[in-house]
């Protein structure tokens, strides 16, 4: 458990050390060696106790292997000179993971890159619960990405009932990724401020096939829209002709007209008109 330590002011102890040094110099000058040597020894023993803490940094204190606390206030301090001091940064840091090849929920290989913003929250856990907390952050972030990617499909081409996908559910996916990384890093006293996907694509071995599939899906969707529109236009044309009494088609002629209109409206190329100057009967 992290304990906040309040060491003595370094300026007050510095004054005492300087006084000790002055007394030792006068003792040597006055040949009072019995007093000079202890004062000199005290001076050199007190010096290692001084340290400086910069803003948004902390100093972890150990005494003969026992944790004594953490100094988070910035300034000039003095502690027991036999204490071991370890500096640790509390500043916000971020890193961008290179795209990893992972499998989505359906099993498709995809490339996912992430950006993680984090900072040390508990110096005790960061210093003593893991060997190297920075390396721990990177490894656990990779593991979280693999687990998160396996819970969502890349898109809904194969899973039409998927409401959230890696490609479309950005907010939900990022929130899930952040929660997963936070759960893994709490053991090291790390606070995750933000985690989000920075790169998302199919893996190279299936990218070409998936691109063709997306293009085919888009073409089918466009054709369906064209056909629906053409059917509506033909229906409207026949209805208007009937209402206005312009011409009364027999079923055979109506079928021929519908066929011609559908060909014209749904064709990829411009239709070539044929002018009939005779009768409607062949």
C-alpha cells in the first residue's frame, strides 16, 4: 500500500550540515582532533540524505529493504542518509503500438494499432509489484488488443446480426479496449487515461479478397436500389396511362412494355431508341 512520506526540509538540514562543516574546520585549525574527526564524519554521513523532487515526479524511499513511503511534493528534502532513493515519474505518458496481426470474432486476420495514454498512480505497486512497469504496460496493452479484437467482427458482412463491429462501433470498441487495459494494469498501479484504435485494416493476405467482396456488396446494393426504382417508375407509368386513357394495353402488350422499360432503366449502357412509324401491331 502506498504511503505518502513527509521528509524534513532540505534547507534546514543544509544549514545544520554547513554548521557542522564550519565547526570541523575550526576544530582542525585549533588542533582539536578528538572533536574534528567526529564532526567530519557526521558531515559526510549527512550529505547523502539530500535529494530534489521535480514537479510531477516522486521519490520512493527504502530503509534496509523496507518500504518507508513516497515523496510526491516537489522541492528540496532530507531523509535518513541510509535510505535508498528511487525516482519515478508521475507524468502522463503515451505510446503507439505498431499494428498487430490478430483474429477478429469470426477468425479473419486483421491489423490493429492502438494508442494508450497512461500514468503511474500507485508508486508502491509500480515499483515492487512488477519488475519493469513500462515493459509491463506495453505487453499488457498488446494482450488486451488481442482479447478485445476477438470479441467483435471486423464488419457485419458475415455476421449480419452484429450491432457493434471493429469498423463501425468506434466508441464502443475504444471503451472496451480502455476497460480491458485498465483491468490488466491496475496490478501495477497504472491509471489508463485513454486508449483508442489508431489503425485498422484487413491483413495483407486477405485484403485483396475482402476489397473485391466489399465492391461486390456495393454493386449488389446499388443494383437493388436501381431495380426498386425502375419497378416504381414502370408502375407509375402504367398507372398514369390507364388513368388518362391514353392507351389501353392488352396483357401481352403490357408485358412487352414492362420488359422494354425495365431493360432501359436497369441497363448499364444508354438505350438505342427504335422509332416505330407504323402501327403498334406487328
